[in-house]
C-alpha cells in the first residue's frame, strides 16, 4: 500500500508543479488553490509512505515521477520544446529510479 500511495504522491507532485506554472506567480486564484491542495496531498502521501519505506528509494520515486511527468506534461500540453536530449533525460530519470529500487531489493 505504501508504494501505491507513494506513486500517487508523485503524480500529485507533477500536478502541483504544473499548477504552480499556471498560477503565474500566485496571481491566478484557481491554479494557486490547486497548487496548495495538490502540494499538501503530495507531501502528506510522501510522509505517510516513508513511515514504512526507506528514504532513498521513496524520495527517488517521488521526485522521479514528479520530474518525468512534469516534463512530459510541459512538452505535450504546455508548449515546452521537445528534443531528443529531453526524451533521453526523462528515460535516464526513470532508469535511475528503477536502479535505486533494484539496488535496495533485499537490503
């Protein structure tokens, strides 16, 4: 259950990052409120998951999901430039998260 909560918290991290962008420096009410709600949910979920998961892999999964998903959302829906370097970097983020988790299996 902790892994599921952690994954959901990573998705919420991407949501609050996008909401932060859309808030235009907290000058728009709805995206600003969305940022507050999603960031609170993301941090609460991370904290709850870390009660039973090791800090390194948990934090790596949380930030990895958030970073990769935020970059993809930016490229697909927010007009961020798409490049081979960005795609390779996202793959490297995901590979790094998987590597950290595999390294911790059985320890």
